[in-house]
C-alpha cells in the first residue's frame, strides 16, 4: 500500500498542475490515476480476503460489523466468499 501511495503522489501533483494550467488533467494522467486506484482497490480486496481466511466467516463477520460501526470510511463491495478459491498470490483460501 505504501508503494502505491508513493507512486500516486507525483501523478496527483501532475494532475493538479495540468488542471491549473489548462482546466483539466491530460487524459494520460487520468488513465494513470485510474490504474493506481484499481491497484489500490485490488490490494485492499486481497487484504480483506486474507482476513476472511484467517478469522473464518463468523469471526470476520464480527470484525466487519465493528469496522463499519466505528469508521466513516466507505466500505468496499466484496465479491461473494465463493467467487474464487485462491487469493491473488495463488494461496488457497
């Protein structure tokens, strides 16, 4: 996640500079930001899946309820638990 944030900082700055100069960031900069956002979402989803595996369905459910009740962060839409049988790195669920 830290690497993703570090990669996004200069792209965000470029987008801001382009928007200030011409009213909108260049399409290539927008595409790069979208790709970085997709990577971040994939990292988040993978980490959540790892927690689901580690805690099991019942305990993860309690964690999910707690997190949703105590934070203001918008929750991700997760794929169904049976959507895949392996994590992104190839480890079994």
